[in-house]
C-alpha cells in the first residue's frame, strides 16, 4: 500500500465501490491479487506501459483525467496492434506527496473513461505517495477471442504498407487525446489479409523499421502517399522541419501501421486505411518519388520532449 | 519505448536474448504485447506492485540487483498469500537520466534472481528514462494449478491465527532480502484447512485488520505467542519502542498471516507456522495476557521512511 495521503482508506473504499461487474472477474480489487476466469479458447495477450511526468505528459498543463486516459489508451492501442480485445487491466500510481484524493480519483476516472467503452475491467492496482513526480503504469490483459494475434514478423515481399490516419505533430495535443484503433485492429485481424501490424508510438520510420527487422524485409514508401496531419504542417511553420519529416519521425500518433497481401475491406463506418508503400526484399527503407529513390529512411526514435 | 540511454537498442537486444523458453509463452517480449497460452483449468490471478526510490528502497544504499529482487519478491509474496503459482510477469522501469546500461541490466537480473526459482517468465516490459527518481513496477500473473485461491474473507469464529515467522524490524535490512513463502502458501492452500490468508506487508496489526474486516470477525492475539524478530529487539534498543509493538506494527516482513480451522500439517522441510491467536466474533482486535485483555490493537499502517 504505502499510500499516506490523508483519507487513504476512504480512497480505497471509493475505488472498490467503482468496480463494475464482469463475467471475467471472480474476485476484484481488494485482496492480495484479483482472480479471473480465463476462457480456455482465449490466448492471453499481455503487456505494460508507463507514463512519466515531463516525458509523456506535463502535470502543470494536463489534467489528471487526461493523464489517466492517456496511459490506458496507450495500452488499448497495443491491443489494437495485436488485433485482440482488451479484457482487464491493473494500474499503479506514484503520487507526489500532497496530492489530493480528488486528484487521485480523477486519474482513476481517466483510466475508466478509456477502458469502459471496451468493457475492460480495472481489477487491481497499487497507489503510493512519494517526494518524486507523478508516474502511472497500466498492465493490459487482452484476449484473442477468435482472432489470431497479429505480430510484427510476417510481412512478405509485395505486401502493401498501410496506415490508418494522418501522421505527425502529435505533440501539439493529439498525443494526449488519440483514440485507440481497437475495433479497426480487430477487423483487420479478422480479414485474414493482414500480415504484420504495430501501432505508431515511436514514429512511422522507427515503427516500420521494427516490422522490417522482425520480418527480415525492406520497404519503399511513396512520398506522395504518406498522409500528413495538419499538426505536422503547423509544427513545420514553427520549427522549419519539413512536414513530411514530422509525419515520418514524430511519435505518439497511435495510428495502426500494417502490411497486407491485398487491401482489406472494412466496414464503411470505420476509418479506411491509406496505402503508403510496398514491402520489398533487402533490409532498407526508401522514400520514392515517381519511381525514383528519393532518400534512405533512417529509423528515428521518438525523442520529443515536452 | 522512450528509452534514450545511449545503447538503447543494445539493451533491448540483450533483454530479448535473456528470455528463457516456457510452455506458457507463445510469443515473448519484443512485439507490441506478449502472447500466452493459458490452461483452461487455471484461474488467472493478477496484481501489480511498485517500488519507489526513497520509499521502498534507497538507491544510494541498495544495489540495483537488490532493488530488482525486492519488487519481484513483493509480487511473489502476493502469490504466496493467494496460494497460487507464479506463472509470468511484466515490468516497468523509470530510470534516472544518466543511468548506465549496466545498472539497467542489474535491475533486470534482480527480477530474474527472484522469478527464476519459480519458473516465472518475464514476458514483457517498458523502460524509459526521465529526470525523476528510480521507479520499478512488476505485474504478476499466477495460476491456481488445482488449488482454490485463498482470500481474506473467510475467517471463521474459533479459527486459529498463524504466522510463518518472527516479525518486526524489517527496516534493518530484511525488507530487501525476505524470501516469498510461495511453496508454503501452496501447501497451506492444499491443506484445505486455511480459511483466509494475507502476506504481512503493511504490518501484522494492519494486515490482520484486513482479514477481520473482510471476514467480518474480530481477533484475540496472545501477547506471549507473537514471535518477535531479533531485528525488532535491536530496533527497540535504538528507538525505545517496545519490541512487541515493532512486531505488531512494522511492515514488510512478508511472512504469511493466515487463519485455519485446525493446524495444517506441513512438510517438515518447510517453516512451521506459529499460532498467535484466535478469531472471535465482533469486529475488534485485542492483545491478551493470561486471559486478560491487555489492550485494543489499532491497525497501524506501514509508515516507515528510509
């Protein structure tokens, strides 16, 4: 526990009262651990993500509700990239000393804002206070629910390369407000045409390099096809960096990047993927303009600072 | 990702090379999420715990190996308290900027030191650097493996109250070096006699109050039976607090506290539990000396500072 905020046990009682019933949950938060009934036909897909004050958010600018949403949405976006359904989550919060119970509740409600639309139950957690800055983590448990998880490792030469939306400049605000592409990821998985998938967290160039490395392939992107977000253009006006470079190298878009043997037909109600290139042999990534290799794309890590 | 330590990708390659094969793991760390095959007969028992620099350890005193061990052992101790078998874990590390790759590797090896004896696979994680202090979290997935999880909520009037070892003064060092009572927890679960169980993380008085509240019962502890650790006596010499109060109120012993309808017979090779009292009706906890109520025990939270 370790929480020494005044009103600690009020907060814990409040948390327990927030739990919504779920078929999955035999015993929810409040014991040493939670107990879930995992369906025998479901693969268990698991991972964890953290957000740190000054790196992934700025507690002097962003509300606790936004911060809670972001860390949960990052995990839901990982589920989208695996084509699995979010099922349950546990969270930790390291609160700066002097934080109010109201602040802690808002963090939790932010987690719930993001998780509830997917019936993803928050089944446990740990809250502590310290003299350090705010840290949140969420561990997500997803279930395959009849769709084989899509990895990064099965892109084939000739596959199309697609993204689910315009890229770049998320630092202007979208990095806090993106919507995880869970339903889209499921439909892509169900199509049977998708050979590899990842969500764009580090940036298109870096995340495409992950697919290329794991699949032992190369890639050509068409300069004219890479969708550039208006935020990338706005940012370009400020910093002089070409909008395309923002689209290639900025992180935290959280659109899906995938490869497919042919274009999947998706529900008209969903975002339609945009083809941006083709998987090639070799192990390099190029940007193409009208059939000419314009430049070698270097994987650039996500290094923006707030 | 967000890790910007020089040598980031060397570290990630190193981490991936460390993974040991496991029947459970269909796809290990390195993709968006890991994929596990969960046996249909197993309940999934899940929880998370964090350790913070200056609260749960002191990075100027403790080695990264010790810190890694501690956070994993805290989670394994939760598994012990539920009588489940640790199966898999994911971890996060928030590293202070300027930390060396060697330091990060030692943290990971500490996790492994603790997890490996129980074949608990580390299947994913997230590493980031920031200007803040060191934070580690571990999420543990346990499996019931034929033993019903033991909760805090089924202690009955007349049950004996037991602990698995002497208590108090863990701050002198044992809080970093305790051994999680996983095998003992399993045997207690298998006995069919244990009605409730918890690991002593907040302190005997607080953790017993959790059992009493969840089970809607009271308790009497026998003053002469509460086993006092030598560390509690040493600490008493320094701070003048009675060793018994250290045994009652200090945290992070990580012995098991349980109630049972009669004393379980355990393998002679295991620690033998010590009976310290009896569950009563009502909702209060008393300390008894020779049949007289010596005092009302107040639940005291774990509030030590390093």
